[in-house]
């Protein structure tokens, strides 16, 4: 009777893998013979192979090799499986850099666009007394602005494109007239740098924002301001009743003749609101607008005209 020896190889250890390799791979020399020799027995040919036989027993080697290859294969799988959990634990969690919050006629609006709109709202003189711009209102403004810019591109209105001189002139007005800028002496280069740093803005962001404003204002004026006139009395009334209360006591207040042009633009915006609201409301109905973040949906009771009017004031 032949004795059965239970053999268990722990393939997760280096010793187990070495034993499997030694059994399965052909080796040469005297060190290989103890593994390949058979005890004294008779083969089918009648020849006796004993412990004094100088040659290894090929019959036993041929029997062991297929099984050994399977053992080696299983060891390699086990060793790889043991490393998978460690590798998975080392994989870093994904980081969301930005996300799309709305789509306007295949044009994406990102969460970072809303952040920028809120930061840049400090440059909008029309927001005096309206408080902090909310994310929902900021998204509504971005949707209205996207629709207007798409219309400008569609009609190929080259005359609406502002020049570098137009942007520089508007920037100068902002630095000298906007109450938030006056408080920090933005007229000086040092004060302007401090203002930008305090609000997390860069010169390039401000110029890009003003370029959009000038382009849209010019488009609105050319399309909707025909027949609308602003009287000097209207400008003076706005100066005393609306602009002056925005300045704190002791702050330098710009004279009327210095801000009259800007006041005229603001009053013009207010006069064209009705026409503009109807036009923008139609664009909203005809366009494909999808808000992907439910928390940014405009209130149901707010009509498109109302939303676009409030959004347009800061264009």
C-alpha cells in the first residue's frame, strides 16, 4: 500500500511559492534528483529502479508536473488577490473640481461661474441697497446673459463689440464712482490692488466682466432705446434720491457732472426694462434651458419677466 501524504502549500508566503516553483520547474544537478527519484519499485517494463539508480525517474516527474503547474497557477492567483485590497485602499478618492449647474441652448453654466458672478457683483452700481447676490439670482442673471450673447452672435452684430478703449473707460468709471471702490480709494493703484485682493478678483476677471457689460448695454441701447430720452431733471433726481444715500457720512461724493453720464445709462436701462423683459421672456420660452441643480431653481411665483428684469439690471 502506498502512503498518502497530505500536502498543503500556503501560497501567500514566499516559502509556499518557492516549493511550488521547485516542484514544477525542471532543475538540473544533484539537487534535483531527490525530488525526482522514486523509491525502490518495479515499473511496467519489469525493470527495477532503486535508490542506487544513477538516473532520475522520469515516470514520477511526468506524473507530478501537471499537478504542480496547477498549484503554481493557484499560488500566483492567491498572491495577486492578497495585494488587491492594499492597492484599493491606497487609491485616492475622486475630487470634484467643478460641475455643470445649468445648460442654456447647449451652453454650459458651471458652479464656478456663479461664484464669479457673486464676487463681481460688488462692481455693479445698480445693486445698491439690494444686499448680497444669492446663488439663485446669480444663476438667473447668467442665464439671461447667455441668451443675450447667443442672440448677438446669431445676428452677427459686430457693432456691439466693445473696444479696449471702451472697457478702459468703463473701468475708470467703476474705480472712481462705485461706492464700494470709493471706500477703498480705488482711484489709486495701491487702493485698487487692495480692493481686488479683498474681493478675490483679478484685473483680467474685471476687464472680462466689464467687456460683457459694455457689449450687452450697447446691444440693448441700439435695439430698445429708440425714442427714449432721459432729461437732465431725471438725472438730477436720481443723483439726490438714489446715489447720494449710498455714500456714508464723510465719504467723498463725486459731483453730479462727473456721474451724470453713468446715471443716464442706469435710467435708460430702467426705461427699456419693459421692452427688454418681453423680448428676453420670449427667448427663455423658445430656448432650451435646463437647471441641473434643484437648489438653484427660481421660485415658482417669480415670473420670467420679473426674473429677467432683476437680472438685466446687473448686466
